[in-house]
C-alpha cells in the first residue's frame, strides 16, 4: 500500500489547478441539486459533476505521485470518473 504513504508524493504546480477545481465542481453540483430541489435534471447534473470531480481528483493526485506505481490507482479512479462523463 505504497500509494497511501505521504512520502510517495511531492508538490507539483501542475496538480494544483486541477485539485483546486475538483471541489468547486462538486460544490456546483451540490448547489444545483439543492436549487432544483432534487429534480431529475438536478440529480443528473450532480452525478455528472461528481464524475468530473472524481476525474479531476484522480488526475490531480496522480500528478503529485513520485512514480508510476503510486500514480496507477489514482489514474484508475480518473478513468472511472471519465467513463461516467
């Protein structure tokens, strides 16, 4: 379980914009879910934003990884999020 060790990651300026956008995108989905009062359009939009957020988190944390073995589980998460877009 090397991919959970903090020593396997290093700060990378390429990851910061992606990781900064992920919670904003999920927050936008939550806002629309509340605003639309859980209508079918609001739920669909929220699920889309959740998938995009998972994609961004996977890519962003993958950028922070120091080696390919550490990045692999995060890129798999990114591919799961991407498949739902």
